[in-house]
C-alpha cells in the first residue's frame, strides 16, 4: 500500500518535480550562441511531439490522478506508448543543451544529466503507475497494444489498428501551463544569454 501511495504522490506532483531541473538550469546555466542554436530546435521538436500527442489524448493528461476515457492508439501513440513523456524528455534535453554551452565540461555534464535523470526518475514511477490503470481499465485491449507498441523508443512504422481521433482544439486548453513554462524557459534563456 505504501508503494501505491508513493506512486500516486509522484504522479500528482510530477509537474513540481519536473520544474526543479528547469529552475536549476535557469539559475546556473551559461548559454552560448552555439548551445542555443543546438538545443532550441530539440526543445521545440519535443514540444511539437507533446502537442501532437495532446491532440489525441485531450485534457485528461493534466489531472492529479490517472484517468483515460478511452484507450488512444492513434497518431503518435501508434509509434510509442508515451509520446507526451518522450516529448518532454526531448524538450528537457534541448533546454539543458541550450542553457549550458559556456559551463565548464563537468558542470555542463552534471546539469544535463541532472535534468534528464530527474525526468527519467519521475517517469520510472509515473509510467508503470499509468500502465496499471490502463491495464485495469482496458484489459486485453491494452495488453494487445503493449505487445506491438514500445514504451519509450518509437517504432519506425505505425502499429496497425489505431483508434482515436485528432482534435487540435484541445491543445490550447490542455497545454496552457506547458506553453507558459516553455515561454518562461525561453525568457530565462534569453536573459542568461544576454548577461554572459
């Protein structure tokens, strides 16, 4: 029971936990023109993947408890089971690279590893927690999905039998907090680059 309570707590507080490396990067990062040019395209690509996924999964991705009204297997979910989190990892890696161009090599490595490592640690709890819910809610359909779609490393072709539809109108509502955070990181990056 204690493990389940911890899983629920990490899931409910995942946003705050994932904000920690962002604050550390903003406080200690020393961006260079090269690191920004290298990292920002990754950050934008990660956010684009996340927005694409939200267009299929909708606003249910924002709750403090796991909930899914349907098993979505279309769009990015036909390639990887956790496109939101893959997108977040790509975005975090992009910002970590962007922020650390002029940091000493050891500091840069620690900041990038800390940012990505924190995300991996949180998702190591969150993903199995979500999958337990999905297995309970959708049973054999979820097991069939798991059998053909990988958890983190995407397939090169979409899995057959995709279900779900794309609704771009939910992206603005579902992603407003993410867009604000992304914008705050861009502002922090610009301020850090200006003060070099």
